[in-house]
């Protein structure tokens, strides 16, 4: 029996035509060591076998299945899940990623109202290699305005997500980054549990990353431009030009990238070239 002192956590998985990958995500929620979890799958108008996959799980588990007959996009689908959730806390999961078994237990143990939300280190899987993503213990707004140090998912109070307006469906990309900035502005820094508690699969990048990425990032830049200082603006524009595939000079690396990111940028450039 679940202890009544445990707050309910709503695990929200939004999915679209990922019937082959969805079971991995669902299985990772089922095995969580934290017990008081409701599982919500928001199907954003899938045309594949997704309904059948969910139905098989529902035969054994009380999964709430929200089926959108037409695709409305990930931000609106995520917001629908948050609106429908019964949990005090929301924890999102992308349909092609997986949680490690202690993720919810560790994130809740680290929670305090002085933080806007809780995230964790991750294992990042790219074509041909994987690497841990180690983050700062405390991610303040200044750090976040340089780069999305938080990642793609957090644990946050449902009422706070609703209060800041949820995911911005006007952005075509960077919707998660945008939400973390607004949460951080409203409720304080993000706390990071310095343990790898999820695996993020980027080894099917052709499906996940298109020119929508830089266009959405440009939208994000324009939306929050007034918040950036001079160094943050330069770094943002540097990243936009790189995402557009423009050739960048070595001098731009040292003039546009903040000192605390230089070594990481050099390593990333080497990895991209080696695994291209």
C-alpha cells in the first residue's frame, strides 16, 4: 500500500508515432522505486500502432490514456497532460527516452520550495557513442540565460507550471528551455541532483532535429532578448549561426563563447567532427 504521506507524482509521456520506442519509456516508469505515481500518456494524433501499445499496458496497469485525434504539437499535448493530471508534482518523460529506477525518489528527496524545479544529470546517447552530462548543482537564472543547463525534463509542482502558463505553443522549438527560464524567474534557481537519473537518446537525430531547431531557438532569443546581457546575446547569436550551418571562425569561439563554456565547446566540436 502506498503511504499517504507520499505526494502523488504525475508521470506524463507525450507521444507521436513512436509505437516502437514508447514501451521503453513506459517500462522505465513502471519500475520506479517511488510508488505513488500516476501514469498519463498523451497521444498527439498518432497514426501508427500507439493505441494498441497503450492498450496492452492498460490490461495490467492503470494508465490514463488521452488520445488527441489530430496532432496539436508537443507543447499543447504536454499542457493537456498537465491540465488533466491529479498529482501535486509533474514529471515529464519524452517517449524515446527512459528514466532510471530511482529517478522520482531522488528528485523528490531533493525538492524544496526554494527551488523552481528539480533536474538531474543524464546519460546522453548519440550516434556511435554515449556520454554523461554533468550539470551544476544549482542552476541560477544567469547560467540558464547562457545555455539550457537543465535539459529536457524536470520535476515541478503542478500549480507552478500552470501559474507560469505551461509550454509556449507559439515556439516551434526550445519550448522546454523557455519554460525553465520562466519558472526560474518566478520561483528561483533549479536544483540539480548530480546523479544520472535518465537516459536521453539522440541517436535518431534526423527525427528529432531539423531546421525547426534554429528557427525555434531564434524565436526563443527574440522572446527573451531583453533579459540577456551582452555576453549572453553574443553566445546566443553564435549558437544560432552554428545551428544554421554557417562556417564560424576560430576567433568567434573565443570572442562569443563565455570562458566557462570554452573547453566544453572545443570538446563538442571535436566530437561532432569525429562522429560526423
